[in-house]
C-alpha cells in the first residue's frame, strides 16, 4: 500500500494543482530533482569528467536497476536519450532486404511509423497494417492470417498515446514467433505505470522513456533486446562506447546491449533515472499499478456521468490514460480552460496515432493521466472542472 501523504510530500508540484499529465512528462520527486541539480553543481565545481568519475559506481549500476524493473539481465539493457532513439536503434540494426514485410497495428505511434516507412523507402521492405477488431484491439485473427516467413518484424504499442487500452502482447508474440517474426514493443506509455516483465511477455525488443510514468528526467530512455536476437545485430552507428577500435582497419562490437550506447550522454539525467527507477522498485510496481488503475477508473466513471462528455478509451483492459472529448469544445480549448483552473491535462492529436484516430473519426482527444501521487480529491476536482466546461 502506497503512503499517499508521503508520495505527495515528495512531489511538491502536485500540491497546488491537479496534475494529470504523467503520460506526457511526469513530475519528478524531490530526490530525483536534488540528484540532477546536485550533479550539475558538481560539474560546475570540478568539471564534467571528474564529476562523472566520482559517480562511476552509480552510473554503472543504472542497467542493473532497469534490468530489475524489466525482469532481465542488465547486459541486455542499453541506455539511451529517449524511447524514440531506443526504438530506432533496434529497427536500424536489423538486416533489411527488399521484400521483407513489416506489420504495424492500428494504434501505431507516428515516430515508429515514420521510421518504418523510411526503411521501406531506403531498403525496399513493405509496411502493412493489421486492422483492429471490434474492441479496438489488434485483430489477432487478421494478424495470424497475414503472417508468413517473409514477415521480419511485428511492431506493437503496449499502451497507445491516445487511449488507455492495453494491447494483448503475449498473444501477438506467440503468433509472430510461430511464423519466425520478431516483435518490437513500444512500452513508452506502459513502463512505470504497469508491471512489465520482458520474460513473461516474450518480446524480442522493448523501448521506453524515463520522462513519463517513471518520473525520471527528460533525455533518458532505454532499449531491451533479447539475448538470442542481440548477437546478430549491428548498430547503424557505433562509437567507442559501443565498439573497440582493434586495429587500423578493424573494430569489435561491445558485448551485450552496450553496443547500442554512445559515449556522450547527460550524466545528471542518467543519475536521476536511476533514482527514479529505484524509487519505483522500492514502492512496489504492483502497488503503483493498482493505484494508477484505481485513479484512472474513478476519473473515467466521473467523466462518463457528465452530459456532453464522451470517454474515448476502448478495450477490455484499460490503464492509467483517460481520453475524452467535450461536445462543442475543441480539445485544445478544454486543455487551456482546465489549466486556468489549475488542472493539468494535454491533447493527443490525430497526427500522433493517425490510423486509430482516422478509423474512429477523431481529430483530437483530451488526455488525462493520473499517477499514484494524485489523490481521490484531485480526481473529484478534475471531474468538477470538466463538468463546469460541459
């Protein structure tokens, strides 16, 4: 059970407003903030190299913390500056051939789609769309029907940016692996709010960010790659962190996922990432997930009772993202008018999840994402604020 008073005391930003944007960029704890600012001050005192050397043990332990969170060995974790970077690193390391097929699902994220379409343009692979079923989830029967030996990759979003639905990951993985295809999971919106175990899910690779539900600094992310897949991959761009210059005309890739890492990174932010992950582990991932789902369920019920308000989440399993629209008001107007009442939400537009939004005839939705530090009273205040608009 999470101590809500302690969680809120460690999150000053939530005390004078209702903060419902952890799916965008969450509020860091005071410990994360002090870690980042403290290291920047130390860099100003002794220089970046010496300041980093003083924290060498902590920096080396970051993959261990992330590995504990994901249920994998630390050498299978590459630290990056964002989820998009992590996702692109895996996709560009695959040996593409003309005619290779890539399957994307109906809730695909824009950055992922653009990267795959670029591979199609440059390498000659073919990007195909698997439709959703009548519940708004990837249609497993349709997926099974189009899988064959030419499918190299299935791209799946765990929780989309515009809805609280949770994808049936294990079912997709079983179908894809039966046909010899790899599964890349975009866990940008799931890690930190849901329990994510890569062994249980069986995915071949996973990308995630620090700034959202993990409550870590911006400019942090990570990539997990399954060991059986990893050894055959060569990053599109390696440096002296990901490889060693072994001879005048030769180099050797680093072992494990470190081959995907670059030498230069934001040391302060990475230290903050470790603190954020360790704090989540100390709280208990299961307890955090229960709190997030409870707050989101309460918010959906409250909004669903309002006239002129439509909750837009679809699917049988819903997470901490709550999407809705208000009749007669643009999503941006709802966001701005709620901000005037110190309720922080954001907008998810059609450009981010074009396939899903077009299918449902939506231009934009208001996105609210309550984390475990949001109180029941905050949820009620948010519902009342939306009621005033409607």
